[in-house]
C-alpha cells in the first residue's frame, strides 16, 4: 500500500487539509444506517451554528486526472448537513490511490 503524506483513516488532531467541500461532489456509495435521534440532534446543533469535527473524504483520481471524492463514514454529520441544506461540509481530504477505491467498490468504481 502506498503511504501518502496525509493518509490516515482515523481522525486526528491534525488540521491540515481541512476544507469546506461542496456536498454535491461527495460520493457516498453505501446507504447509511442512521440513528434518527442523533441526526435530529446534529440538525439542531448545525442550526445553532456549532462546528463539527470534519468528516473524512477520500480523493482518488482516474487515469485522466479527474478527481473523485468519497465518504464512507460521518453519515450522521453528512445527513444533518444535507437536511439543513448546507452547500458544503467540513472535511479532511485524504488522497488515496485509485486501487483503494476499486477494492471497496469493485466494478462500480469510477476510478
């Protein structure tokens, strides 16, 4: 496995590579199993202006160099942001090789 400078599947104290990522570019290939009470609490927190821990987004490029963004976790934060019509979500972007995405998505991988 290739180790990249900002690669990690766990959140940490690091604040590098944190961005406001447009919700519309994030692929969530697996349906979430949501706790509605938690989502509703996060919606209230968003409406109060609370700032959340960034979700982790994996960025992979296809052979033409086009970037694709995937989120496999943070489903409650993502859903609350979506339901409150947020255009962006705070996320830590982790660059991963396209083979990592293919390992998760198989033949349905766009990269």
